[in-house]
C-alpha cells in the first residue's frame, strides 16, 4: 500500500473535502441542489457507519498490544476497551443519523421547486479579512455602521469596479450572507455591508441594476457564480497601478 493509499492519508483527504463541503453549503441559492446533496450526505454517513465499526473492531483486535506511555499493559487494555465502546456508541448514533437523513432524502425528493423571480442584483466591491478588516470591524463594534460603509466605499471605482466584478463573477441575486453573518444597508448610497466579527471578515456590495446588454452576457451568468463571498473573495485594493485596480484572491 502506497502512502497515498494509507488509511491515514485517505482519512485526512476526506476530512479536508468535508471542510470544503461545509464552506460550499453556507449559502444555497438553488434548491434543486438540495436533493442530490442529501443523497451524497447519506452515502457519506453509510460509509462512516462502516468505518466506525471497523475502527472499534481494530481496537479489540490489537488490544493485546495496547500499553500506556510507561508500558502498563493493564491500563492500555482498559483504554483500548474504552475506545472500542465509544466507537460502538458512535456507530449507534451514526445509524440514527443515517435513518434521519434517509427520511430527509425521501421527503426532499418529492418536492418540485418553483423558480423565483430575480430581484435586485448586488456586486462585490471589496472583501477584507484578518488584519485588513480590523479597522472596519472596530467601527462596527462601536455600532458605526455608516462610518464603516463610508470607509469601505473608498474601494469603489465605479465602472472599473463593476467591470472587475462582472469579469470575476462576483455578482449576486440578493445579498449573499450566511446565517452567521450580519448585514446592514444604506438605501441612499445603494451599498450593503456583510460582516462577521467571529470569523473576522467584512465585505461591501453595491446594488447593481441590470442593463439592456446584460441578459445574454456570459460574464454575469448568476447560476455560474459563487454563492457566498467566502468561497474565493476578491479584494480590490485602494491603491492604483497604471490607473487600474489591483485585484487579489484571498482564501478563507
């Protein structure tokens, strides 16, 4: 068995992919994705049931080799028993989760989702996180929402920002905030703010009216754009370089 096929490597890869799935499902704009997603989740749970059962069995199989750090076989065997028992309990809980998810899949599969009318669109002006977002988050901590919006509006270069958002696909039907985000709007300027003090990021969006030439433009195909700013946010720097915005990708 190669290193890439070892159980530890496969487990690490699976764990990383599940983290990606958790990020990808923060905001789900198309309900047609729900049924197949539940189906994939159900398959993952069934595999987890098998893995947990096998891990419990392995602890009992190798129980005679268990030792503490100082070589105590008796306590080592007790620890192996405890781990096996806990894994058996985990398997029981996963069985229940599998049954519940199976029921969710059946019910979701009966739903015919009606299309929604597209309302106002929003384009990403700037996304800041970590140290770059500290000043804006401090303003928001002091409830200075309008001051935070005015601060971030410095990154808005009008048509240039609009073009950048269209090219990069950062145009949204509605404000793409997750359940843990907070939002604020300024109706006068047409800006919307999304921020998350816990995760340390803030983003500014601008209301974007659909133009007469936008309908057939592949650059603004909303169905192909990211569903949440945290997927691969675009940071438009306030500095100018040859009269162009500096665009960098910032991964969460």
